[in-house]
C-alpha cells in the first residue's frame, strides 16, 4: 500500500525542488527540472513547458507531496502490524 500527504510550505527560491507545485498567475505548475544559474538563482521548468527564474531569497509558497510507503509486518504475537517508511 502506498499513500501520500500534501502540505503547503513557504520557502525561499533556493528551496524549490522537483515535484513541487507552484501557483503563478492563478495556475498551478509542477516543477519537472531545477537548475542553478549565476547569482544563486534557480531556473524552474514546469511540466507545461513554462520556465520561471527565482532569486535565491525570494519567498514562495509551494505544495509539496511526500509519499509514504505502508506495509504490513508480522509481530511476534502473530498479529499484523503497519510499518511506515
């Protein structure tokens, strides 16, 4: 079994990473590529082909999804336990 949780975070431009969803102009964009350029800026490429350049100290809000793997394991007493990883 797998699950995921999403959270809205405020980070600086330097903290943006792959998979983040950033809303610009009212439209959500999923980050598919991140590269660093001169001046500490980051170039974010989105799934829809748009590109955005962020300054290293610019505050942005991102939606970040973390995946949780759920598996059942047997306990010493023979009962099933849930393990998260």
